[in-house]
């Protein structure tokens, strides 16, 4: 199978509209061809007049480890073109940045989760292009989490850099498809096109990620396919005092880690409260000591997710509910435990991070309500999930 970049490079007819145009590339470390050549190098070698490049959160090089760690603009040492940061002084492209190109090629590997900021960067680029006569082409790549949909819809007024619009946490679309939804939903005037993949089968053996392609980190903590599958749940730990495993070799593949929590007891509570949300994966007790970040240098008791190998059931695995269950089990076993982290999150200073992440207060309130049941959260999310599946249907390309 071929990703969008591979089809563009292989087919001169696809590249023909770029002739005589100034072309910019939005890329990160996973923006590589099937032969692992970075897209910037491959486009230049193919004769595309590449006049600028843009890096999203974590940078074009992917070297910035944590959230709200910014990247500066720079000059590419090989090609002498400007490399603009969309996670530095600005997150929206400025007019001066937009003036450097006529066509913007967007070639980012995504994780299929609303909070992963590359989807918001796509929206901001489309908004900056709207009405200018410039074009945005998405060089499409797989959604490694596949087609399943999960989570509550982001509410009006909760938009942020981790909340581009009214979609659930796990949206089940490629970025090419999502861009078309953005253009339609926000009524944008953009010359928009998708260089589609060839042979991508979201219900194939890889359930979103083709087995013929190796995994390359699109950001420093997206270290495996297991992480990509679990991320729509485990990302919520960024809004908690619990460790998500940053500072270890398997970040965002755990349901929590903390020195003052008994993982075995929490696991038993999870099985008692909502065992139906634990399907589709294996959950293993483990220990880790983060070298940095939350609970650094402290031995943490933890639960690790294995949404991989023989343990993985693509349609049964529901990471958002699984993570909600872990929070609920901690709240039930330790009623006074300070779960929620109070700190600025992705440049939002007046709301709790967990609420910014979820695009509203519903999940936190469900966790903290001693009388709430699993069915209450199912009812909230189920209606939103059904509505999104219907809304996205006409934008699906595969």
C-alpha cells in the first residue's frame, strides 16, 4: 500500500498542478516515504519548488519532549528555506508565513484522537488559507486507531488547541477526511484536496495501521502502535496528578502510576465496577520509576495496557471508557485522593486540565459523583458517538 506522499512522488500527473507554484511542507519526524526518506528531502529531490517548511507541536525534528515546550523558527541548513514553528510564538500561521508559499502540503502522521494537536494545526492552516486563493493538500496517512468512535463531544465554549471542534475524543477519521469535515463544518473557502492512500484497509489485519509499514514516533511519547491505540484514554492522565509514564520507556501505555496507590486494589475495583469496559486488551500490574516529570525518582505502582498481539480485540477495546474506569476505581477506593491536576494546560489558564482535555466537565463530574454508575457515562457518550458516526459518514474516503 502507499501513503499520500508515496503516491504524489510516484505519479507525475499528481504533481503537475504544483508546477510553477511555491510549495510549503508541514511535517514532523514521521513524515517519511515508504523507503524512510523524509518528505522534505523527497519533495526537493523530485523537483518540487519547496520554499518553506512548518513544524507542529514538538517541532519538525520532534525533539521537544513535553507539552507547552515551544520550538523556535529556524533556517534549514541544507536547503536554506525558512522552517516556521506552529508551536512557538504562534500556533496559527501568520500572514508573513503564509506569504512564503502558494500550496501547503500537510503530511503529518496522526493518532486519531481529538486532543492530539496535529488535527488542530490542520484546522488553523485551513482557516489561514480560507479566502486567500492558496491551496492545502493533505498527503493522507493511516489512522492507527482505526474507525471506532468513542467519547463525549466537545461542547461550545470549550474549544482550545486540544479541542478543534465538536467531535468526540476518538474520531475514527484520517486527517484527509477530517480536513474535508473542517472545510464543510466551518464553511471555509479553501482550495482543498486530499492525495489519498492506495490500499489502506481500516478493517484489515492491522486494524488501521498497515502491517507492511514500520512505526516511527510522530512525537516523542508516541513510541508504539500500542500507545496509539490506547492514547484516546491515557491522554486524560495528563490532566491528573497520576503519572502517565513520562520519564519511562513506555509513556501513555499505562492507566496510571503513583507511589501512594495500590494498583492491585484498583484493578480489583475496576473489575467490580465495570468489567465490560476492560475488554479487548490485557491489563498488567507493573512498577516504574520515572526519570523526570510526575513522581520523578519515586517507585510507582501502575497498571499497563496491552492492546496488542493476541490480547487485542479492535472492536471491543474502548480506551476512553477504560481510562474513565481507572479514575473511577481510584475515586471509589481512595475517596479523598487528589486525582485532578490544577495547572495551565495547552494555554488554557482558567479551566481544569481534565475538563480542557474532555471538552467539558461531564467525565470529571461522573468520576467524582459517588452515586454515578457505568450506565450514566455510557448514556452520555453513546448519544454523542452515534451522532458523530452519522455526521462523518459522507467524508470517509476509504
